């Protein structure tokens, strides 16, 4: 049978997914009947679809006359098995049945259900423009082609993928969504901070908790229960997240300690240079402390060029540089209102520096660390003035990335946080607050997601190109995980993942074997002349563990 021969369809289950599938089929001119035993759900579908439905019944026997059957009952595996087993007694030979089962392999369902069985898998019913399609062991190429053509007719791009629990993009997405929900439940960050961090830090259109709202808490929990059974503890469902309601906290005005007018930046790397540039651009008196006069001059030249590149006239650049000081003398930060440490990511180096800053800086000055993975509390303790210390995790490139994670330790004072938020507001940055835990918000969610993607790829039946394609198309992500890994660098990913694993002790956060092999063999991504994951797999590099 070809797509053009499909003139009638039955959709079993008229929840959100079933109703959307029925609407699309009816809009394509296919006579569509709904099967729903729940009267309330059937009534909602009738009201939503109106004359689009040929009818609604509670009798599965309606499937006997259909050219195609789509099963969209709720996710629990036993429910799917019972419905598919019943359908097997009604569906005509040669008629394809498409299940929306996400957590159970279609090969297992085919053992109890119709012979021509395929699984249509998607991340959320309200964005059903693309989906993954897995075929059962007895499904013919002709049936797969006809279903793919039909889905295209109704506006759904189907990507044929290997048959795995959770499929590809949905499993990756649900893993991240679940960890975001746990982060909220643990009181580590509020829902607005989590959603804003992922939107701005990862380029998502919506934050993970808002995506959970769109999916529905009950639907998400059913899916997570199934994934937990199949894939392990990473999918242990978090308690429900309360609905959005409270407005996000705005960056406050300064209070105790007075307005910040002078910002000192310690360091001369990319992060320090970017922070110094945005500080100067925002009108602060800016002090840059580098290890050598040569490095200090390099930073000044980079900042000056950065101002010119943004369209600032040379005369205005000269005026801005009146507020600029570069030096190798740490004593120059003594009178600064905010001191930002951006030195090497080494705890002992940072602790030694904060001990000096605690004694050197004026009372009330805000002392900030830009660490992305080390405990802010360790720096605060070394300073001897914990109330004044806060983490300000800027993202690269600092000049264009809006997000800054504001990390509060238990002793950080409200006055310190208020002044830090006011500075970020003046810099044009959006600060999101979180507790002092490895990875903060973005890295704690993003890098396990990349790690999970590498576990998916560590086998013969999945290519990086397909994974990237479905993650963008079905998962709605701006960049596929393998391309993102090349940008970030496999070495950075391994370092962060190891830190998350050490700090948590969770087996599901152990670095993927493939990630270790990439680093061991020097396939780091862009920083290694473009030799990344795809090159590693293509060239069949040594597979021995690092």
C-alpha cells in the first residue's frame, strides 16, 4: 500500500497526542475515526475537532475497516501492550499500525501486537512537526515508506531511527528535563533561573521547566517511569514542579556598601579580557591586573580593538581609556568596589589569591570568582570575609553572551548579592542565581546531556549525522550534540563530567567510554584542527580505553 491508497484512519486514544494526530489526518482529507473509552477525553476531542472527525467510538472494532491505525493511548507499557494485543484481532492483513510508545522497543510490542507495527516517537505533542520512526522486526520497506509518505502529507517529517527505548532526541531531552526538575526540587535554583539559564546559555527557545509544563506533568511522569525502568537512575522521576506564577526577581538597586564605580579584574586570559572590556564599555573605572606587563599590554590592545569593532569612534575610545588602568601590581585593587578573579581554574591558586584579597581589599568590597567548576565556598573561606564573596560565572564570549550565573554561598550577604546584581544590570547581563554546587545550572545539565549522547553513539547502528539531525528536528535544539561537543572540546567535556561524577558519586554521571577515548586519542574538536567525534569514528581510531 502507498500513501495515496490511505483514505481512512483510526486513532486510538484521544489525549493531546491522539487529538493532534487526528486533526492532521482529517485536515489532509483522510476520513478519521477516534476510539476513546474515556467520555471526558472523547468530549474534548469532539469539541476540538468538530466536523473533522468522522466519528468517535469506544469500540476497537472500528479499526477493522481502516487503511491505517494510529495508537496514542497513555504511555505505561502494560496499557500499550493490552491495546495493541486487542488491535491485532481487528486490523486487516497488510494494514500498518503506528504506536506512539516511547519507552518500550517496538520489537517487543510487535510480539503481542499487529505484524506491520511501527513506532512514532516525538518529544512533545504540541510541537508535532517532526518525529522519529522505528520499525518493527516484521515491518516491510513498503509499509515504512507508505507511513513516512503519509506523515509527510500531514506535515510531520519522519526520521527513521534504530529501535531503542526512549529513541534518540526524546531520551536525551527527557534526561535533561528530569534533572532540571530535580534541581528545582532540591532548592538549588528557582524555576525562572533554571529556565533562563538554559535559554540564554544553550540557545533554547524555552527553558526545560516550561517544556515540562507543555508536555504535562502526568505524561512526563509516565514516560520517565518507563525510561527509569529501561535506562536507569538518571530517569528516576522528580516530584512535580509547581506551575509558573511568581515573577522573576529583578536586579536590585545598590544598598549597603554604596554604588559600584570601580571594577578590578585579575587575569589576562579570554575570560578576564572579556570582563574587562564589558566593564569599560559600561562606564566603570576598570583596573586590569596581569602577570606581566606584556600580557597587560595585550589585554589593553584587545579591549581597545573590541571597542573599535563595535563601532565606537577613535575619539570615544580614547575617552573610555581614561578610565582604564593595567598593571602587574595586585595592590591596585585595594580601592575597587568589585574585584573579579579570572585566573587559572586551580583551587589552590584561587584560594591563595582570595586570602590576599581578603586582607588587601577595602571593607565592603565585593569579591567575585569566575570559576565554572570549583567550589565558590572554598574561595570565600580562604578570604576570611565570606559575606563579601560571590560567584559570577560569565559565559564565553563575554562580550556577546548575556548570561551570568550568580552563585551564592551560605554566608554571602544580601548586600553583596544586591550590588553584584546591580553591576550585571549595568553591564547588560542577565544574572540567574543558584547554590554552590559543581556545574552550577548550565554545565550541570548540559554536560550530562552530551555524555548521554556519546553513550547513544557508542555502537554500530547510529551515525553522528543522524543523531544531530533528529536532535535539531525532533528535539528542537539549536545545535546537534556532536557539533556542540566539537565546539566545546572533548577535553573540557571530560573535565566537567569528571567533576560532576566526583562531586555526586552518581554512576549515571560517570564519563562515557567514548568521551574518554576521544580525549585519549586527541580528537578534541575544533581546537585539534577539526579532529573531533566524526573524524574519530570515520577513521576508526584505536578503541582501547584511556
